C-alpha cells in the first residue's frame, strides 16, 4: 500500500503524497456521487435525471420539474441546461469549503 502512494520511492509517505492520495479518494467519491445522478452515463445530469434521483431519496417531498430546473440553473455555469462533472465538482468543492 505504501509503495502505491510513495511516488518518490523513499519508503515513506510524505505529507504531499498523503494529500495526493486523499485528493484521489475525493475525486473517486465525487465521481461516484455524480454517476448516481447521471443515469445514462453521458457525463451530464439533466433536469429529468436530477428529479428522478432526488425523488428516490426525498420520498415525501414533491419535486416538480420546474424546481429541478432551478437547481440545475444554480450549478450550470455554461448555460447549456445540464450539469457537467466539472460543474458538479466545482459546486461540491464550494459547498464543502
């Protein structure tokens, strides 16, 4: 395990190597979260995909397509009407800071 993270080969994990390992883990976790919404795997979360995903976890709350479109618009930086992984990652990073 150490060898996989020890990029300079000194037999130890430096703070930089440890940080890089954590960053990789965050990217993997973020990718998995994104894929939960991106049902068809086209690298975009549509209004319909967001609504379906949120309805699965918010069973008692009524979510309209309009409300989901508002959520998309709040994250959609390039205005194409969908959330790309980069937009998702940027919003997630902003939220956790």
